[in-house]
C-alpha cells in the first residue's frame, strides 16, 4: 500500500488528467533572455521537476503584450514559440502535464508600463502608476486573448490566469488599490469585473474543453484589503465564467511575506483559505504556501482542505520529492528550509537558485560533472559543517574514497546554532538531512579529530577539501576580555549562562536573533549597534520586516547609532551614543555578535604540501548557508 495514497491519486482538471496531486506552481526563474525568450538552462530546470515526479508543472508567468517586464517570457514574440514548444515536448516525455500561466499585466510594478486601476502609489516601489482607461482594458484583453491562443497552439495542456500577488487583476479585485467609481470599481461585482472578463475571453479563445485555471490571492492579509469572504464570492463568479480549477495563495504588496512564506510563518499557512473555498467549489481547489513535506500534503488532501497542493520551493530544493515520497524514501528528501534566499535572488533579478540545492539552475552541468570519476581518489574533507558534509557526500557519490574529519564531537558546524533562535527551527531540516545522508553513505567520519599540516600529510590524501569554517571576531576595546563578556555562539550552544540583564553587541541578523533568543528566556535585553537600525544586513524584506516586528513585540531595547564603545565593564557597556553623549548601557552580561572571520590557517599551511587542495564555506569568507553548500558541492565536483 502506498504511504501517501491520496497524494498519488490522479486528478482531472477539465479534460486534463494529472497522475498525482503534486503541482509545481509558477515561480519566476530570471533565466529568460532580455528579449523574453526561453533558454536551454530554463528548459533543463523545468524538465528536472517533471522528471522528479510532479503531476503538473505550471511555468512562470508569460506576457502577451508587445512590451513586457525584462526577463519574462513574451508570448507575443514569435521567437519565443519554438522554445516553448521544445519545453512542452520535453516535459511530456517525462509523463507530466504542463500549463502556461499568462499574466494580463503586472500592474503598478510593471517596468515598461506602470499602470493600475486608480493610479495609487505602490507601497513597495513608491511609484505612482497611470490609471487605466476602459479602452486600455479592452486592448489588454485582446492581447490576452492572443496570448492564451498561442499557448494552446504551442501544445500546453492548459492555461492559468494570474490573478494574484498584487499584479493587475488582483489590483482591480482589491479595495486597497481599486478606488474606481466606474463599472470596474465600486462594489465587489465591479472590482471583479476584469477577473471575470479575462476568464470569459480565455474560454471563448480556447473553446469549451481546454483547461483554464485561475490563480487567486484569497486574502491580501492587510486591513482594508481583499479578504476571504470576498474571495469566496469571486470564486463563485469565476466558476460561472468557466474556470476548471483554482489555485489559492495569499499576500499583497503591503504584506509580501505571505506570497513567499518564510520561517516566520507556519507550515501550510494558506490551507485555511482553501478549506473555506472548498465549500463553494464545483471545480478542483489547490493551495500553495510552505508545503514542503509529503505527509503534510497528504493530510491537506485527505482532510478535504484542498484537491491538489502547490509545492514550489520544495521542488526547487528537491525535484525528486514526489518520486521519493512515492517510493517511501522520505528520509532522502532534502526539504526546503524556507530561508527565502530564492526570493532574494528574484528581487535582485538573479537566476533562480537554492541555498540547499546547488544543482538548481545548473541541472545539465551538475548531471555531467556527477558522472563517476575516471580515477578513484583518496579524498580528505576537513570540517563537518554544511560545506564539508556537502563536499563529502558529492565526492563519495562520484566514486571517491572519502574521509571526513571533524574536530568537534558532532557534525553540523554552525547549523547546530542557526536553528536555535525563535522561528529558525526549519534549519534542522537541512541539518538532519545532511547527517542522515552521511550515515547512509560510504563516507568515513572521524569526530574529535583536529587536522594539522602533519596529520594531513601523514594521511597521504590525493585531494583535500578544507571547510574549517570561521572564528568569532573579537573587537579591540577596553574590557573585551572581561569575565562577563561572552560570544553569542557559546550562548546559543548553551555552554554559558547570562545574567538577567544582557547587552547584545551587534545588530546584524545574528545579533537580532540572539537578542530574541535571550528575550524569550525572560532576559532584559538591549541590542547595541553602530548602524542606524537593526538587521541592516538582511537583504530580503520578507525576512527583515518580520524580524523587526518580532524585536518590537519582544520589547527589546535598541541602542542604535552608537558612535564609540569606550569600555566594557561589569556594569555594562560605556558608550558614546548617537547624540554624542557618554552613557552606560546597563548589563550583567555582554554578548558579542560582532561578526566572524574565516579560519584560513590550515588551508594556507597546506598549500604546496598536498597534491590537490580546495577550500569551501566560511573558511573562504564568512557568509550564509547558500555559499557554504554551493562551494562544498563545487569543490567536490572539481576533484
């Protein structure tokens, strides 16, 4: 008997039958050419998700207009059609169906033509778009009709209308952004008119049997926005207009963290919305949002909260999640840790990548380099953090004889601390996965084994991968060696206790998380930082804004803009504050979260003493999980 029987039941969407309930939803890849043409790299990326067993792949939104957003697929461009046809055929060869998402217009964030229902300033960009006229709407609908026709002609199994995430159709639905008083505004019927019309346009263009899906933001998650009660009524009208399935998500420009849920949000954070919509459903209802586990997906379907689940980042992290779940190999699934680094890359218009899957976006290159090595080498990996474990696994998979030395008594490195602060528990998914894969592999692990130049040369390796990590940066100031001054790593590890009043020095991501960890334990915490505000090193707003809210909710005192640290004493930190006045931040314990420095000593000592030397992770430069895992993988591929 299958472990997940409901998850692997077939499902009909109109005339289309998909082999299971797992859908890879549309995620922007930034792999398209500037002109809007698919690349081979992009095709490889999608095909890998199909090969891994997803029942349906929905490709990222395509644009039917003459002008479009840079690096988005342009359906109107005749040159895009051969690539799309090649993509469809390649996905079909894997036994998977493929749907084309079509976006009428990107609305107020559109680069080429910022436009919206009412010309209201976008809360994210600050830009004031032009207000669309009825004539503009008719032109957009005609371009949309041509776009869905082209998608059908190319061979897609269906189309999906993009009515979510703050783009134009959603902006019309939302009372937050639609203040019109004509037929496309006012009451809900008016605000929903564009959404209903584009469904009718699509249905007329493709005929009565061709599958038409709709992606809807069921709740904008902002006061005064589009909420689930209105969404339920709109769903009824969309069904009457002819949709064959609906895919639900949430969030908006003003609550963007819900569109790409991070560690701060609970698993299956939108399943309550799909459960409510199911009560009005005559067509299949799907849901997306932090579903990265087949057991959770099975429960959602079995309990009737949805008919299919969108597993986006989960299949970016591990394209073979469906196949592994079907075979009962759930321990082998590399589950998404919801770090949202992929979202950060999206905002920076960098091609799709994943912190924990270095092959994402490089599928063909990895496939070539993962072929068995022509000659087996004796490989020594030094350091059992994420870079070292990833390197050891890939080197072993290539057929090398791999030994891993770790000077501590457990594997994991900084991952053992990274999951400790509040709402960071998803990182244990990576820690457990890597440790489990190491146990199943042929890698020989030696704990409490500290490497020296002599011990390494005595081992006589053919290749060495150094992944020795980093050491805490200790700033030079009076009192820094005091008994009440400790590093944040010792605090998170539980190696030292603090007093009731704690000063955390350093307001970056790590300092903020350490402060939250201590506040949760009932400590009176002051976060002390030189920069004007905390978490300045957190690039992605969907991580930064919830972190700042949490700091405020925890009543952590913030002393920002410090001009100088004069001295650390048993009474606290004596500083020159932002106003140029000398004062003391009281504290029984001072916790340093002042950064890290790469531990380069061993790698430098081994240069010229071993046949082949590679470095990976924080010993190159102290950074984040993505850099560690990717460098570990690439070092092993190069052996």
